[in-house]
C-alpha cells in the first residue's frame, strides 16, 4: 500500500467545497499531527483516492479525459 506523502508546493485552482463537519475535524486533526496545512492534507488525500479508484471508475475518468482533449 502507498504511503501518505504531502508535497511541498503546488500550483492550483481555487474551489469552494462544503464538507461534513466531522470530516473537516478529522482532516484538521491529521494536519495538526503532521504539522502541515489543511489544504495540503486534503490535496494528498484526494490524490491518493484518485490513484486508488476501482478499475471501472478509473476507466470512466480516462475516457472522459480523452474526450475533453479531443474537443480542444
């Protein structure tokens, strides 16, 4: 299983998310324990999740990504 590693820097796009309070609390606790920002923790958790999708969901994303690049 992959280990959690938080990158130092990234470029990004600003998005607003509405998250359940208990989820925010747990992410904040993890961030505090690791002495990293909440944002970096969320990014790494999302990245990990996307890299570990089941095969069907991964194929759907890849298909959509190909469709989007063809339309550009």
